C-alpha cells in the first residue's frame, strides 16, 4: 500500500511544473473601471506589447531583472485617460491593483504617465529570463527605484481605474 502512495505522490509531483505552466497561460489581469474598453490581458496578449526590463533588489538583497510591459501601455490600450488629457479632474484618478490573496495597492495615474515621470512601473511576467515562480506570479507589478518593495505586488489579477472621492 505504501508503494502505491509513494508512486502516486511522485507522479503528482512530476506534473506540478506542467500544471504551473498551464495555470500561468490561463491566468489574466482584468482592466476595468473608468476605462473606454475593459480588457483582459493574459501572457499571450502581454507578448504583443513592447517589452521592458527593470532591475531592482528583492528581499534577498540581490539585483533581479524583471521583464514585462509598462503599466501605462496597458492602461492606454484600455482607453484610460493618459498623456495630454491627464489634467484637471482626471488627476484625481487612480489605479487600484488587486492580488489573488486580497492584497491591494494604489497608484495615482500621474505616477504611471510618461509625461509626468521617468520612473518605470511594469507588469512583469518574467524574472531573470524565466517565468515568475507561482508564489510571485504569473504577473507582478515591479516599481523601479522605490525604496520599499511593498507596492511590488505579487499574483496580480486586476486593475481598476477610479476617481478619488
């Protein structure tokens, strides 16, 4: 009986990498709220955008190279107010990012807009040339040059654009 259980366990463990890849391909980030065109972006969609890399230290103190797409590019595709229209009351809009575990972070749209800042904030799907680990991905926000990694949110599932009240 123990041999069957051990064989079953080993077979299951050998399938875990395939399950992780399948889950990563199915996973997506929904972009909703104050947008012209709500979108759902998966890994395949992400590859259609210009890729950007950001190097930042992680909790281990080592530099890691993250690859992905600037969040601003994804928001523009969804028709979010950016560029010349990001003024006046539109400056009260923000991005709420949700993780699968309920963790949330916010960004003012001006923090993401290239006409306001040179800081790069990306939706990453790779680190050091490999897909993100399941505990971090399949999607993660990486904020360039921020002192604390608190807004480098892991397991991103949605973006919501809203007005501050």
